C-alpha cells in the first residue's frame, strides 16, 4: 500500500475514500469500530490528497472516523482543507511529521495489534483442544480422590495447581515438538498453524518448546511429588519418541505404536499418576485403586484409541504424500470413522451397565442418563456427517473432544 487517496469534503456531500488500492485484510473486520472498505469503494470526490501508509493505517483503525459508535469527520476534514488551501500535501515521513500532526497513537495501535497477533499465534501453536483436555482431565481425576466435603480446602486447590500448571507446559512441549517435525505435512493438512503458515520461525518454535519442557520439569522437581514427576517424565519420553525424526523413533509413522502412545498418556498416566499425586502427596493417604479410578482408566482407554484413530481422518491427504501409514491411509476414511463410532458406542454401553450396577441411587441415575444422552447425540450426528468434506470431518473431530470433556464431568460422580 504505497498511498491512500482521500477526497476532500464537498459542501453538500460527505467526503468519501477510495480504498481500491488497499489489499483486503483485517483492516475491514467490523463496523462501527473499523471502516468497512467495500462500503466506500464506489464513492467519489472532486479533490484528492495523498496520505502515507501509517496515516492511512491509523485512519482505518478509527482514529478520526469512529468514536462512540458514530463517524466524526469534521476534525480530519478541516485539516485536509487547510493543507489543500496552503498548497501542501499529506505525504509525510512516519517518523518526522506524523507525531506532530496526529500524535503517537499509531504506534500504540500497532503495538496492540502486534500483541494480539502474537497471542493468537501462540494460542494456535498450543493446540487449545489438547490443553483444555489436559486441564479438565486432571481436575476430574483430582476430584476422584475427594472422599468427604472437608477435602475441599486450600490444600486441594494448591495440589490441583501443582499438577495442572507443569502438565500444561508439558502438553505445549509435546504438541509444539510435533509441529516442528511436521512443518511440511502441516502445510497440507493444517496450513493455519503458526509454523506451517510462516508466522513462527523454526527458531521461535524451538524456543517455546525447549522453554516449556524446562519449566515443566523445573516445577515438577520443586514441588517434589514423585507421581507428578513421573507423569511428566513418561509423557516427555513418549511425546518425544512420537514426533522426533531419529532412527527407531518418530513412532507416529506406525499406526499401532502411535495409538499406543496416546493411549498410555491419556488413559493410563493421566488417570493413575495424577490420582496418586492427590491421594499420596496432597492428602497423605495410602495408595489404593478405587472403583471410580478403574472406571476412568477403562473408559478413557476406549476414548484414547478413538482420538488416536480419528485425528488422522482429516489429515489423510498430507499423510499419503509424506508416507505416514496411519489407519486412515491403510483402511480408508469411512472404515476408520465408523470403527471410532462403534468403539465409543461400546464404551457408552459399558458405562451404562456400570452405572446401573452402582449401589448409589443418584450416581446410578447420572451415569445411565448421562451416557445414554451422549451416545444418542453421537449416533445422530454421525449419521448426518458428510465424509467427503474435510471441514465437516474436522468439525466432527472437535465434537469428539467435546464428548471427551463431557465424560470427565461425569467421572467424579461415579460411586
């Protein structure tokens, strides 16, 4: 954008802007806070004056046009008229005369915009659906260790934070490492990820990954909980072996081993290690295996297999190109999709039976009705899915994660 052509104010008509030289971007994201470019393209004015890039950027962001949900043209137009009358042009150096004319707000706007973009890039880099899944699962398993109302205390909150924070750092390490070694694949499968899109350099991604791993282990060591430390360590080993491209590693290339890694972390380590962290380290109780813990481990084993299988269904195109022999590549999307649906339906049926066998009436009702409802929603949505649409399949995968979250809301109610 070399310049912006702006029309001066006509006595009968309000001045209009010719934005045809601008690239379509996020300058026109919403009204009335930002000017919609298309709405002004066709308007014409007799006199025109040139603005520099930084001036145009500030104008588009509402410095002179949009305040308190209405347009205020007078101040800018009077300045334009004065410049025209004196024979001067609005083609200024950003560093010299912009601050004298308009102040330093463009720098503040630019800094805020840059911060928002950085935050959004990190949000996508961290794969938020996995972060949310990790946090909810740890909270749920920690609640399984609660035996009486008096257990809800500052001690519980402290122990929960000791588990969640380093686990989230480890989660970012695992998903970030996977992106570092999958840049070319993600350019096909997930082009919106920061490394694949070029928003992050390899050095930036590496820095985030290394810092996340170091912070996770440092916090685990300082806290001093051995169940927590071993959960972090085993997750680190499996996550590294899953992604890193070294001899005998990069286990994601082998469908069975890849599914086993996800199963081990999501179904076993999360359930057992974080329960033992609360049971033995926080509450100082003997290590025991309770009925809710056994149910959570068994049910999440099914769910983890489904997630491991389903995550490759939308990515079949890139996996075929780069030789990733996932189940979706070997068996086809349709077969793997319905295999996942049947596995989840089996898990829900088993949960309903387990709930019906409970001696606690309210737990029986919650388990039977809750799992019956989730199973019905899953089946109805699966029937209407268009397997030829990548967007639809990806949306359904996010729906599977929502079912994953919902299950962790039910697990603490198992009695």
